[in-house]
């Protein structure tokens, strides 16, 4: 089962996608759970390029906030 997950940072936070070596704004998280027992299987972050463009997804564990001045 898929459901919206809690954002680890505020909506629109500039984050680094360490898997694809890109930066973008955090716009959502989708969680996948088993039907029985609702065991968490995965969490996926959805990012969009700063200024707009085509969103992409990446495992949430591959996302970290961009440090100020970076």
C-alpha cells in the first residue's frame, strides 16, 4: 500500500540527492507499507529542480539538506 509520508524537512527545502548528485526542492514523500500489519517497506522522496521543471524520485535515505553557503 502507498501513502503520503511525513516530510523530514519543510516543504520546499533545498536538498541534495546523493544518489544522482543533484539538488532540488523537497516536495513530497511516499511510503510503501505491507497490507497486513502496515510494515514499512520503503520511503521515496520527490524532488523538483529549483525554479521548476520535471520532478524526480529518489530513496529518502539518499536525501540530505543543503548546508547554507554550499
